[in-house]
């Protein structure tokens, strides 16, 4: 295990096993090495190994079976596709340069139940909520809402939100962003979203949910967004590995 790396050791263990799963070293349904075997393999403590496996369980890549061990899930088709986060950051920066923000709002409030769950917050915890409509050539194309844990102790004003996307602002303020989970689904505009996006009720929208994590796998941002379908383009280039 490389102690010179910036990430904590359990993150390194998690990342290595995760890569092995996606590369086919451990196949669907196959049992992972025991905790003791992983400790010997990586030269780490049992606590470190357990935290790494806990992250794989949370990501639904492996399941623990009492008395039998830990197994790779049978259907990896439901597992998230691994991508390059730098590409996401470049896409976010490009979006910020090519569009502008309108109707921006920032306020601190008590987190709702869904936000508490996603950000792993206690009841009564507060978040900084920021929202805006994104315009392209003066036409509204998306509505974005972000939630940042108040105890992260970073604050944003309207001027900052008008100038840069939240991911960029977090990094500027010293938040160590290491990974993101993004889910893209389809939905229809209700009355509120139709008004914000200058479209009709029932119009097709692309719904994004983005969870941002630091190097300790702590959630530092929850983003939900709705884009008019005709203005959202998601391009993925896929290749087959050598057999």
C-alpha cells in the first residue's frame, strides 16, 4: 500500500477492489478474500479493510452473506458506470462559460428528510441551499438546486453563484472533492417547473441527481436539477476490453 498517496488507506483499498471488480478479477457472484486475507494483501488493519468493504456494500457492488463471506453482486449491469471525474468538471466549467444564471437564491435552512438521508445528517441539521435558473441565449434551459452541509463551514454569495458552478466554488474554498455519483432519469414538468423553465406542464425533462464526496467519502454536496430535454445532451463513448 502506497503511504505517499493523499487518500486515506481505506480509500486506496476500496478503489483497488472496486477496479478489480470492474476489470473482472472478481466476477459476479464470486466471493472476495476474507478480511484477514485482504489485511495481508494490502498490509493494513482489519478496521481499514472493513471500512473499505463497507463502502463497496454501500455502492451495492458487493453483499455480505453471514457465515459465508462477501460476494460480488450477481448483476453488475445495475452497478454504476465508472467515469472520469475530470471530464465532469470540464463539462461543468464549460456549461458555466456558455450559459448564465438567473433567479439565484441562497439561504440556510433545516435539511429536509431526503437531503438528510443523502448527506448523512442528523435530524435538525442545517444546510446551505442555493438555487438558480440557467439560461442559454436568454432562454431558461435548466433549474438547479444544491445543498451543502452547514457544518462544512463554507459560504457562498449570489455574486459567486453567478460567476461559477458550485463544484468549482467548492474546490476554490478548499473542499477536497474526490468522487461523484450521478443518476440521470426522465420526468415531466409540473406547474412549478414549467413556470421556471418557460415550458408547458407535462413537457419532457431530464432529471439529474448528483452526490459529491470528499476523499474521506463524506458527502459534501447534493445537487438536483431539471433540464429541458431538447437542451440536454449526454454523450458516452464505450469500448470493449480485449478478450
